[in-house]
């Protein structure tokens, strides 16, 4: 199963160890559009720096988290897909997410790769691609894992 991740889901998951484990699950391939990855990196950094300023996170922990996220990409647990792979689908994707046209790269990526979309954003509903939340995908993977046991 190929799953295209929305930026907000990546941000929520990549700031915690539980999320890294989820991203590494070999039962699905997680991909992200170049634009969404850039947005995610910016937001992850902002949130982590806020935690450091509040004293909830030490500088060395911040560095460890950033290295762990980069390792996910290096290990191909998370694949950042260049815009040229889905750019030709921009107009179609924009039509399918009229409430938030900034989400078009994720939809275009999903269409190009025949992928589902991992999101917590209702703007993706009705875009023509199956959508998953983290909770439902985790549950589904757990059920299918139990069926194989």
C-alpha cells in the first residue's frame, strides 16, 4: 500500500518516537510531495524550538529528533517525491480540493502513484482518493497483522 502524507499528519507524527515507528512500518510505503515536505520541515522545526524555549526539550534532544527524521528519509521509510513527478496533475488536483487549493500537491501525488492519502484534514474528503487518519490506518494494520498470525 502506498500512502501520500499530508503535511499536518507528518508534523504531528514526526515530533515523537511513536510516529517514527509508524513511518518505518514495512506494510506501507509513505510518500510526501516536495512542497508538503518543505512545509512540514518548517513547522516541525518551529514546534520543536518552541519546546526548547519552554524548557520541555533540551538542545541535544532537538538535534537527535532532527537526525532521526533525516534517517527516515535516508532509510527510505519516508520518500520525498519531486514536483516533476506529479506537477502535470495540478489542475485536476486543484479541482478536487476546492476548499484548500494548497493541498493540491498531496492529491496530485496520490493520483500519480495510485496512493491513498494520510490526513486529519476533511478538505481531502471527496477528492477521489481513499483517505486514512493515523488512527484508522494503525487499526487496519493491526487487524491485518492479526489475520496473518
